[in-house]
C-alpha cells in the first residue's frame, strides 16, 4: 500500500498537483512498515475503508476529468484545420487592397445587419484597432451617393446613372472561383492574402474568410477580437501580397519619365507627386477597393474631348465641363505636346524652344520676363531635370481630378528614350 501511495504521490508531483501529492505522501507514511502506528483495530478498519472508498472515488473522478479534457480539446484540431481551410479562391475581380477587410454574406443575419448599420462607428473603431479599413457595402453606397468618389473614377457619369448604382453584402460572391465554396460563406469578413497566376495563366486571388454570427453563445465583440488576433497571426507568417503594392494599395508602376537624365534636384519627381498622392487618397476616402469600385460602376473608360479655349483654358466638356488648371509654364509645355500628336523626343526639345516661348507669350502676353525665359531655357534643356518636373506636375493636374485609368490618356507619357506624347486620339482635341 505504501508503494502504491508513493507512486501516486510522485505522479501528482509530475502533474504539479500539490494537494493530491501531499495527501498520498501522508498515506504512504501512514502505511509504511518500518514504524507501526498504533491506532487500534477499530480505527484501522475505518481508515482502511475510508482509503479504499477514497481511491475508488478518485479513480472515477480521474476518468471523468480525462473524458472532459478530451471533449474540450478534441475540437482544437478541427478549429485549427478550419483556420487553415479559411482560404477561398476568387477571380481577380474579388481582390481587395492590402489593408481592407470586407463584410460578406450569402445569408442575412438581421441582428448583425441592424448592429452594423445603426452603429457604423463599431466597425470603424475595430478597424483602427487591427489596422484595417472595414468595408460594409450598404453603408459605403451612401458615401458613393455623395458623387466625389464615383465621379473621381468615372467623371462622365450623370446624376441619373449615379442613382442607379446598387450594391449589397453578397456582391463579391460573384467572383468566387469555385461554386462549391459558396456554401462556406454565411456571414463574415474576407481579406486578400495573395494574388497569383493559375495553371492557365489567369490572375487569381486567395481571400481568407472569417465567419461571424449572432446565432452563437460567443458575444460579437469577442468574435471580432478573436478574428483580429487570427489575422495578426496569419499576417506575421506572410508578407508577399503587401510587398507588391505601394502606399496607395495599388501595384507599383513607373512614371515613364527620363528621371535619370540628370541628378534630381530638390523638386524631384517623386517628391512632387506626394501632394497628388495625398489628394487621391482623400478622394478615394480609403473606403473601397479600386477593383470593387471599377466593377461596381461598370466603367468603360469613356474619354472626353479636350478643348483649348481662346483664352487658353483646358476644358473637358464631357466630364461635366471640368477645367484642368496648371501653372503657365506647365500649361505651355502641355500645349506644345498637344500640338505635336506624333510626340517629342526629350533630346530634341531645344528645337522647340522658340515654339514654346510663343505659346507661353500667348498664355501670358506680359509675362515673358527674364525669369520666364530662364524657365523656358531650362525646360528645353535635355540635360536638366526641368522637363521631368513639368511632366510630373502635368500628370498631377489630371490625376488630382480623376482616376489614373482615364488620366493616362491625357498626360504626357512615353517609354524611356522614345518620343513622349499625349495618348488622347487626335480627333478628340479641339482648338477654339
């Protein structure tokens, strides 16, 4: 008996169960054969019965605790498996920005709908905590009705066309790559983790899905906290997707200007565009992915005519009579290239110095002073960075008014070493 109690004491010592350990150390000392403890036969009979009953009860308690432990921990592999399986393939139209989390639902959860629509600050606050922009499409539609966001992407839309825009929480389900995955989504959030090419060379998206429901004993606040922790853990293990985008959440691209011609001065092209980037970020309002916005408004890239008025204003009549404003020297450079649809190679700019001066003098009849002449000389000197600076400012004038997808047809662009030109079809250019 002493050996059995000693063995149990050692077992509970290993399990760090101090009370049970000391109970069995006491029983081992009580039943040790070296020094007989005189208690009397009657008391020893009671002790034997008590210890026997205690051991039987302990046996069944241990078995029950073992079963409960198995039942509690059994779902963990399934839960971990569920987290590993929360990747769902989407077509490219279902791509989100690297810091966007979108609510998606194939079935309406009325309690969640009411909570989010009546308390938008809940999602906004949670998003700030986890470093994500939370997109809830029905609320987003109200922001789109304000015109500035959609009009930035599609300046040709009329008020009637804006009013026809409609969207719901099941919008992105149309981009699920495999129909069988639709059943996995009831309500919850998705984020884009990776963009890749499949075996057919088509761009595909991996979105992770995080279920959310009001029909569970877990409070919604706790569910959101758990989702935030899961996203953090997942992001700490991957970074490919985020590294392929710039701070706008858009693929990094090249301006196409010959910035290497000379050493950049304090007005380097990248620095000049920082102000434009800030304006674009505000216009997009960080509330919707560029890809969702493009699909939502079904844009077809309708180009406007560009009209140069008699007083040399640059107008886009088909974009609600929008005016593109520029500094005189930038406008003169732009009109020079607009006059030459075939394009101008930068190293041939000295050949156009006189023409540029004539354009500038028409824009500012009394402004051709010494400083203006120096600016014209600098901008037509291919060994200076001035022409790159002016092209960057011209580009900024357009993309501060509407999306780059349209603006690229209007500003000066060209591959390195080739003629730079304005890509707008010549029949859309009108000189009054």
